[in-house]
């Protein structure tokens, strides 16, 4: 029994949900999202609440039940509040700046790295070492933040690089100085 799939999704004021056969169209103050509905799952909307129901009890449909409900809940939250991931840049001389809609990174390479955000995602540089990735699609915000982090992931020995703001990087111990007799 899927516990996630059984939970109701409250629909806040200002958010409208259109239930189609194979997808949900969710519109809110921040924008519009469409989320797929797997085969064997259908949604019912009543009194400001959205419920996911399944047609069969086979293993695949039970698995899709929780997935479909989670995707719909993420879309409802996204069009209402939006999603944000913060990145931090660590390292001497490492910095970021905005040029138009793209971000320009200086992270220890011989050249600067330019990153263009995908459509629907906005980037902000708070100071030279803090980046915010903002959007309404949770998957797209997470993927964009991961792509930026992949440009220069944190080093295991010094901790230099781009990391999530709340990420803890465990540093390895360097070589031990061996003295010979």
C-alpha cells in the first residue's frame, strides 16, 4: 500500500488544476506546469483537494501511484511558491558574476566558464561567492544546480570548488611526512 499515494494534495487559493487523461495542467501565480499521469492512475479534484487513485493493484501501478502524487504535489508547490537552491563557491580567487542572464565563473581554470540557464530558470549572484538557482519546476532547478556544481566540484583535499550551500565536504588527510633515518 503506497502511503505517499494516499495523501491528499491541498490546492491553495490562486492555483487551478486541470485534470486531463494523461497529464495534469497546473496554473498558479508563478506560472504554469504540466505533469504526466502514468497509465493506471487517475486524479480526482474536489473541494480544494486533489487525490490520486489507481485502477489496478499490480506492482507497477502501486509504484506509479506514489510517483504521480509526488509529481503533482511538487508542481502545485512550484506554481505557488517556487523552488530555490543555493550554491557556494569556495577557493581563493574563485568568483561568479552575472552578464545578462548568463553566469560567468572564474574557478581556477585558465579561462572563464560561461553558463546559460535553461528556459524557465533564473540565476542570481548574491555576492561573488553565492549563487541562487530559482524556478518553478523542481526537477529543472535541481538539474541546473547540479550542472553548475559539475563545472568545478569540491576538491577532497582542500575543499575548493562549487558546492551546495548546506553541503558538508569531508576533507581527506594529505600525505604524511615520512622522515628517514
